[in-house]
C-alpha cells in the first residue's frame, strides 16, 4: 500500500511538472511558428484572368519568390468584379501568410468605392506588404481621330464628343477618364466601357471609338508598331521605354497623375514577423537585374518600398484620393 501511494504521489508530481513545463512553453509556440515560416506552399492570388498585367507580374515574381522563401509560391487566378472577388477572398483568409494577394490600384482603391456597399476596407482588412512596380495609364488615339498631340486632343474635346474606351467599369482606366473629365472641365469626353482590354483596343484600332485609355502594357506594342498614337502617359515623368511620349502634365494638366501600381497583400492580422519576411524577399527579388529586365520588358517600372509601413501609408493616400474622384464623378460599377 505504501509503495502504491508513493507511486501515485510520484506520478502526480511528474504530471504537475509536465503541466508547468507545457504552460511555460506555450507563449513561445506562436513565435516559433512564425520563425519557421514558410513551412508549406504559399498561394499568390490574382483577381484577373491569365494574360492581364496583374497575372503577368505575378508569374514573373512567383518563381524567384519561391527560391528566396524556400517554399513553392503558386499563382491562383480568381477573376471577377474588377479584382474585388479575389481581394475579398484574401481579406477573409487565415492570417498566417499562406494566402497572399497580388493586386493593383483598380481592385483595391477604386472598384470598392463604386459599389453600393464596400466588400472590404483595404486599410483595415488587408495588410500592405510591399510594392513590386508600377505602370502609367496611356491615352491613345486610333485612326478615327486626326490630332497631332494631347493639347489638340483636349481642344477638340471641347467642341465635339470624343469617345474613349476602357477595359470596363470600375477599373483604373475608367477612373482615369473620369479624372480627365474633371481636370479638363467642359470637355465632351464620353466613356465607353468594354469587357476587357482586348475588345477595347480592337475597337479603337477599327475606328469604332476615338481613343482608349489603358495600362501601358496593353497598348505599347500597338504604339511601337504605329497602329495607335500615344497622346500622353499619365505618370509624373516620362517613361524610359517610351521616352518620346510626353506626360499629360507637360501638356496643360500640371497636376494630372494616374498610375497603376502592383503590390502584395496579406489578410488583416497577419503577424509582423511573417509580413517582414515576405517584404524582405520581395525587395530582394525586385533588386535582381533579371527580374528588373523582365518587368521592364512588359512595360512595368520595377519599384520596391523601403518598409511595409511606407507602402501602407501610400495605399491609404491612394484610397482617399480615388474615393474623392469616384464621388465627384458619380461613376458606378454598372
């Protein structure tokens, strides 16, 4: 009996020690899990079909990002609603770093403001990790419009209706046209939305609409071939790979600016250590000369953010800016 009692007391003592040890180790477990990130493949979700600028950028960076992080980065397309479906999906995913979003201005700081009810708040429901690059919008004319430059284009728009196509309602090209209307004042510019960049460019080439406003990657080949004429790029300065095309700022609209930036985001609540690891990997790949060359080849200017906070502050500013443009224009997704 005495032996049995001693065994029971010893067992209880061992159990108590084990419990205390487990309790002491518990707080360290999340930190350990973050240090081990990533321990499985990462999904990089894109809100547009294959072939678009977001998808192209995602596929350029996926392989080198995999090599830097030591786990496969898989590009997954979830198209719909100008990228909002993918953004909403990631905003509701587990905040562990394994569901990332590669997206741009259209889906994050424009389309939500054109909906009756915002599906997510980019400043609260998503964590801005970092940027990869940007490209300007380009105002391009087709054969139906015989103007020599952007100034003449804008003067003509005061005297007659000019149709400008875009890839659809709710994207940056759409709001760039609305911004152009606001900046010009009194112009007779009419937005003609299409279902995608391809049809918009095709109808401009055919002369069914006067002009098209689009991300530069969608039109640069036609401009270089002389099939379309670039009136202006909407960046603050000229683009190195299309240096002959002046900015809208140079041609009478000194404050006009509209660029489509590409960044990576995680669900809100993702641990800082995980965000920092992904941000560092992104900055490393953007500095790679081979990646820079690949991005430049598709008319994207490579650019990294010094910190995730710097990028988050930029996104917040963009969100406020485009919310104001959307409100003044009265534009909707319909």
